[in-house]
C-alpha cells in the first residue's frame, strides 16, 4: 500500500503586548484563524503559535516550532501601530535596535541578528501577487521593504535564515497589520481609513492561502 500524501503544514505566529502596545491585535486575529482553520484551509494543517514579544522567546520558540512541525510555509503576524494598511514585508535586514527594550524589558546584546549572515534576506512569498490579492478583496495593503529594527524584523530574518540554510520552510512572509478601526470610536479621518478587525482577519487568511499555494510550487 502507498502512504497517503503528506498534509501541508502552515505555521502562523502572533505576538503579545510590548512596550507602547498594551494590546496586540495579532492575538485576536490568530484566535479567529484557529477557530476557522478547518473550514477556511481544508486539507492543510494550520499551527497557531503565540509568541512573547521578547528576543529570548523568539530565539527559543521559533526554531523549536519549525523543528517540531516542519512547516511548508510560515506566516508571521505583527503590529505596526502607525500604519493604516496591511504591509506585506518583502525583506528582513540583519540588524536590531540595541536601544529598544522588548516585553521582558531587555535590550538585544548585538545590533546584528546573525553575525555571519547576509545583510538582508528576501521574503520567499510573492509580495506583489499577495498585495494584489488583498486589494482585490478590498483590503488596503502595500508592499514594504522595511520591517523595522525590532522583533518583527528579527523574527522574519530568523525564519528566512533557517530556510537559507535548509533548516526552515520554503515559504515565509511577515504581515504587518495596523491597529483595527473600532466603530464605537471616532478619531478623525485617519482613524476612519483603517480596516476593522474583520478585515484584518480576512486579510491574514488571504495571505495564508497565498502561502499554501506557493508552498506547493516549492516542495521541501
């Protein structure tokens, strides 16, 4: 008898609070995705993981999750509080801000993520196609080449570096989301342009589907 084909695996991570952001919408997005995964992504195993926004936690947990689940694709979710749209990150750089503390109130010991790694690594999901899919669903989105110098960039760089060395997934992307608009609050025109929580959840689901399709073209 032949063994059944391996079920594709997608790892989705979300962050908790951090200094300046006492609540993080990616936690709610991930919880909603976990509930809808069997219907939204049939035939795919979706692993949801919640990360403490600390360098030590990310350095420990992301490699452990990749080793344990061997995902075909990884979609990281993070908050970009000053943006109004979903940002599909196309690049991670080998740097981190040594002056900015994480949720554990610790600073990174080195300004580089990996001392011997390249200065930048490119995301392995088609960014323009992903943004086009989001816009087709009327979700405001744009490409970004700057994931910052904090935990979001650090997390993506770690995952892409693992993929580069053959230890990680063939497809990896980071999706930055804005603070969601709440109907009960009126904060002027800028606030009104932000997507609400339902749109953020739909947007994350679209990116996950794009990652699933891309992973089929890049078998492990």
